[in-house]
């Protein structure tokens, strides 16, 4: 199987998993928001233990990479690549 074939097969598999009622949808029983052990379903927010874990992971990443700016700004680019300028004679 070629790399293109593998990528196509992988994509098809993920698309099947993301279809309505399948495991990778937001309302799947496997979704965090559907797991009362990790998420307070009535309040629609993570439980204290999960929030603490996320804060711990974030603090470790920030400490490991202090040079990375955290100013809540993003640059979003869209569209195809530009063409290089043409040479004229």
C-alpha cells in the first residue's frame, strides 16, 4: 500500500468514527463531557480534579518553554500558497 493509499484509508477510518452515533462525536459516551467522573454534566464544566490536572500540565509546558509568548494572540492564514513573482525581460 502506498503512502497515499494509507492516508486515504486512515481518513476513511476517521470519517467512520466521526459519523453520528460513533465514538468520536461530542455526544459519544466516550466524550469527556459525557463522563460524570471527569465532567460535571449538569454544570457543564470539568470537575476540580480534571481542571487541576490541566492546570498542572499547562504549568509544566509553560515552565519548559518560557520563551514562548502567551499574549493570547494568533495569526490565522488561509488560502493557497502565493505564486512567486514572474521575471520579465
